[in-house]
C-alpha cells in the first residue's frame, strides 16, 4: 500500500450511518421493515448509493439490482470485495446485513482519511434480496452474481404478494445495465452480526466463520374439504390445517431426536378460509430445514416428505410441495479463516472459529473466490427481531478486523 497515516475506524461515523439507514423503514421497537425491492428498499438503496458516490467509488448496478462500488487500486484487476445486504425481513433489526455494507463503506472512508491507495482495487457491494422473505430463494442477488441462478429465472420469480422480481426491480429503478455473471473477484469477506448466542455466551468478540450450514426450504400445500365445525364428526373430517400441524410437529420432533445439528422451522402458515367455525380446506405453509451435515439434511428432508405423504393418507387430504431454496453446506477458505483469527488476536480480541447458522451472500461468493466472514456478537442472540442489537465496541472491533483483512488481501 502507498503509505499515509495508520488507518483507523471512525466509530461515530459508522454508527451515524447505521442509525440513518435504520430510519428508512423504521418500525416500532427500534426495528426495520425493508423487504426486498419495496419502496423502503429503494429509499435505503438511494441513501447507500449516495454515500458510495460521496466516497468517490465507481458505482454500478447490475441487471438483478446488485450494487457494487469500486475504489481504484494501484493496479487494475479483480477487487477485494466486501459487502452484504440491506434488505430486511418484515420485522428485522438494523444490523443484519446493513452492518456489513456500512462497515465496508467505513473501511473505504478510513483509507481515504489515511491517504492509502491499495495495490488491488477494493469493492463494497450490496446484493439484492438476501433475505428471501418476499421472493425465494434467499441470497438471490449473490446467487445470480455468481452464476448459480439464471437471470431470467430470478427476474420471473413470483413473491408472496404475487408480483415478480423483474417488475419490482423496474418499479424501484434498480434494473441496472451492468451484466451479471463473468464478474471476477480476488477475494470476498463479509462482516455480519452473529444472529445467535454463542459469542456472547462464550465471552468472545470475534467469530472467524468456518462455513455456512445447508439450507432447504419447502412450501407445502395441503388440500382437504371445508365443512362446518359444529356438525362434522371428528372421524369424518378432511382437515388441511390439522395435517399442516402434524407435519410441523413431526419436523420439530425429528430435529430434537437428531440431537442438535438439525433445525426445523415452520415460519409461515396460511389457512383457507381461516375462519373460527370452518374446517380449513387448504393450508399453505413453509418448512425451513438446516444442518451443517449435508447427508443428514438430505435424510431429514426425505423423512419430512415421507411423513407428509403418510399424514395426508391418514387424514384423507392431498399434499403437494415445491422447493423454494436448496443450498449445500459451504466451507470457507482456510487461509481466510486463519487470517481472521490472526488479525483478531493481533488486535487483542478474543476470537473463536464457528459455523454460521444463517445464510449469507458470502456462501455464494465462496463458489467463485477465496471467501471468509467475520462475526460480532448479537446481544441476547436475537436477530430477525426488532430488538436485534450489537454493542458499539463490538461494531468497532469487527470493522477494525474487516479493515485489516481487506488491507492484507489487497496487498497479497
Ligand atoms: C437469511 O437471513 C437466512 O438465513 O434465512
Ligand atoms: Mn443477513
Ligand atoms: Mn437476515
């Protein structure tokens, strides 16, 4: 690097950006609602793009709406990239994803302050629809960026409100001109809140993330017969709601029997006609299955599907399903993981290696370049919750590790 002063994170500047972005789509309780490609997402994007331009980054928007800001290096070539997402679940916090993007901007600002030009270019990105809460699958933008999902298929995806990714991208003006696929990235590193309790519980400040567990999302549709709640004997019902409940309980029991690594969540349930005195004729619900072990995850999926068929037979209803997301477990680059650990130790921070329970854009970038992640603690292990919080000192620590990591990777 061409030397100037020692670069350092300006915590108040980073916190100010987190607070200002957190005001876009703010909801009661201190949280944020910025579903992918919503009006709030557009406003958040505009704000972050403005900051990118203020920092003199060369900003491009690609055809799936991913935004990349590049800071030139002394040499041309693929950048060392950081970034994450700024979309949120409907009842999200202000840190999930946002921290990684804004810490990336702070790295750029810190280098500007110190008058440093790195050997390789640096880039900070935010990827479209990481959450998958409106359009499945999650990590959609980074998946298209990496080439794992065709642009046309992503654009045609219909969301929970019946509209497509493509029409919403056009509506908010982020159907950019830059082509997707064929991007080259030297290395990718993402700072993120842990979203779980481990770091806080262990008294560690930094997680050197070793990989991301496998994720499988299924949407079930159960079709029975609506009838009167007061006149239909229990034995003669074809109750779609009951079968949904049975599958949900089975998945939970399966996960508990499997002893820890298997997770199962029914997060969305829609019953029709959804009335107090009518047996449901239809249930549409989602099942989120995760496991760090790919083979065990496959077995859990098969067991849930087999049980769904059995319960449907027993209750005289029809069940069908479609897969909304399917991602194998991912291992991050050992050299990057070791570098995160070494940097944290050098900075006097307690660090532990750990897998990620949540999905992240980094798991898609890992398919194309050496990749790693840095976690900082989530207070109370809370995330996808308006009360999500990370202490300022931990934000400063994580951003400092990200700064050193990007500097090292840019010179290497
Ligand atoms: C993304 O936030 C996921 O892990 O569901
Ligand atoms: Mn996230
Ligand atoms: Mn999330």
